[in-house]
C-alpha cells in the first residue's frame, strides 16, 4: 500500500489516510496537532458544527472516531502501533491523543482503506451470506434476523423523513450542497451533487438549490403518490 504523502514522519503518513475517513456532511471538522516526536492531538474544529442536523455533536464524534481508527489502521501497515487516550484534558480539550511506537502488526483491514467508498446504489433485499456475516462480526455487531433488519430499516427511513421534512434541518444540508464539477472542485467539502445526468439536469434548470428547497411529501414506504400529506 502506497502512502499519500510519502513523508519521513510515520504520523503524517498515517494521518494522510486517516483524513480520508467518512465524516458528517464531509466537513472534516478537525485540526491535528503534532506533539513531540511520537504524538499527535486531534482537536474538534467547532466552526464546522452542524447545529441543526447534529445538535449534540453525536455524528461529529463518530466521524472523529473514524479518523482515529483509520489513522491507527494505516499506522499498522508501517508496523507502528498508535495508542489512543480519549479526551486527555477533559471534555473541553482535545478529542484524543495518539502515541506512536514501532513494533505494531498490520491490521487485516489495511487492504480495504483504498477500496472504501460511499455506496449510493440500492441495497439488494436479501441477507448477507452467512460466511461474510461471520467474518464481519469480528469488527462490528451484525444483524441478519429479518425482524431486526425491518425494525432498523423503518427507524432509518423515519429518521431521514423527519430531517427531510423539517425546514431548518433540510436547509442546513442544502447550504452545504456543492452542485456540479466546478463547485465540487472549488469547495471539496459538503455534499456533492455531480455526474453526467445530474449536470445535464442543472444545465436545463431542472435541478438547482431552489428546486431542492421545494420539499415534497415523501410517502415511499407507504407507496402513496398523493401531493398532500395523508
């Protein structure tokens, strides 16, 4: 696995991959401070909060955890360990401190770092193969029971619908939309909308920030096609 920066400092090489981790609305809400010869501090950049869609910073803290975990995994590829201390100075200080040391073993997830991507395709309505579920169970809790899956699916849809149909939460996301290649390249953060089909819709005036602001009732789960809430 090649490293993004090719730095002499293993912390920078590891962080060059850690920064690719998923985070809410792709705002990269962090500042990383190198400490001494073997440490770093991860700080929360509070100017990049999401007060409407993430008022308790829950999603942001999950994103911070993703950065730390991906940094640790990347460090392991160089046979370094990265020991973490969360909130070393309390809740109002850095989110975490990492200390690097030689002698780590490569994490089996190393091979997947460069393959990770946001899946924006519909999921097939069938359970994960049993062998794959067993393999994934080493890294997370995996649920395949149909009743549990349906409960989680309904909860997820209902949560999304509340966010979509609440003007202030919808607006926060719209304000962070990057529409088209030029906007995406100029501001590579936020929520990107691009690709040939969508770019054509933008050119024809069928898709814009104004059209995104026109909320329509969503009743996909019910299969309802009415134009007013039912």
